C-alpha cells in the first residue's frame, strides 16, 4: 500500500508531531508499504530516511493557494490510504475525496476530539468519508459512539539513560533533603501548570522542576515570583529529550496536571523509568493508574491535598505503583502500537 500521512498547522515539535515521527519510524521498517508524509519543514530532520517527505506550508487551511498545493501534491502521490492526525484537515481531505480515490484513517489524540465522535458518526457525509477512526483513550466512550473505531494507545520506544551526562550536573535541589517533583510539557493552558503552581505554593516540603517552553511561559514566571517560589521552582526552559529523561530518572515524583491529553506520553516515559506518577484523570491515565494515583479533580485544592499525602508517604506510594509500571511496559511499547496500526491499514486494503 502507498500510505500518506498529513501533519501540519504547527511550527514546533509537540506531542502529536513526536508521536507521528515515532510511529513512522517503526511502520517504515515494513518494506511492503510505501510511506509518504506531507508536513511543515520543522519535521524533516525527524522523519526516517526511507519515508518520502513532501514539504508544504500547512499553517493556513483557509489559504486557497495552500489548499490547491495540498490537493495537487496528494494527486501526485496517488496514495491508496491517507492517515491524518486530528480534525484540522478533515474538511479539506474529505472534499478532495470527491476527486481522488483513497481510503481515509483519522486519529483523534485528545479527549476533546473523542467527545466529537458522537456528532461525527451521526453525520452521513462524514461517516462515509472516514473509513476508520483510531482513538488513543477512553474505550468505553468509543464503543457506544462509533463502530469503525479502534483503540490504539500511543506507544513509546523504551527510554534509555546513557550514563549521567546531564547538561546541568547536579541539577538544582538535588540532594537538598526535600522531595523533588517534576512536570514537563509545552507551556499552554491545557497543561494546567498554573493550577499546579497554585497548589505548590501551599505545599512547602517539596521542590519542582518545571520543564518546557511555550506561550504561557511569561505568566508562569509571574506566578512563581508572585508566590515567592523562585527558590523552590526551577524553570530551565525547553531541554533535549535525553536531558528530560535524565531529570525524570532523578526526580521523586512525576506530576501531570493537564486539563486534557491524548496520552500523556510523558506518563509512559516516567513509568518506563520506574518514576512514581500522579496525574489528573486525562487521556489513558485512568486505564493505567489506580484511583489512589490520581487527583480527585483538576483544582489547586485537590492537587495540594494529594501532593501532601504522597510526599509524606513516598516509599509506600512507590510500592503501590509497581504493578502499574509492569502494565505500562507490557502495553505501551511502540512495536505494539505499530502492529495495531498496520492491522487497521490491512483491514482497508
């Protein structure tokens, strides 16, 4: 099969972009399929060499010149199947199907997208335009909403820590006697870092590495300073993936405060590294964490109470997570994800 991925609308390497690159890297090992991707230039260095890359500026879906270029490129590639991630290009791609014949697979990466499945599946035009949905969490919701959907969790390659070559060694707060928490991700509202910092301002027996960058960075810095937490919160900015893994392996607790997530992939990486995790009830976290490992709701009060409880009992808390670590390692590998995705493609061939 000739399979074409389409991914754009972002000039930075975020969670979905990382996921697509990892998936393509694994899928392209199967020489029986011919893989292409249409994307912005930012992804080019991360795409496997045996995948044909077509660079287009996809930031504006309403630009008529961009839509025409995308149509002509798809026509030139002549794929037997197109796989898109998220709903941003859905209207365009289903319109192109009036003129070009191909199967269409849509992956929805967050709970907002999954909540739209009900309206998508009830629309006759959309249902006939989408041959198969791939969703990454919430199997109960999926089963009741749409027939042609497959649950495939976002998988990751086993994280490897090579020595102790962290760029800042030792990082701040290490070996100071207080537990060190870590949270990381793009600094956007959906990550809930403002809520986490609000909670931490009332948790005085812990320190935090808050790793990442993004449009919310100025407001995050203001919150830290306003709450006199400059000596308890480290904001190193965006780090390399290797450096992030080094920090996770050194931290006492990985905290996820997100309002919505497709994974979260960072939870997988932390649990692959046997780092204790506590999370909001987002993405597939409820499928791999027990109730005691999640915040009761997304509020500063709930996060504060749970962090205080965990910090006072870190070792016993870590012990309760041992079965969860094994479950994640057995279920969320990248090879498993690729095999399930290939099975979807084959069902449509």
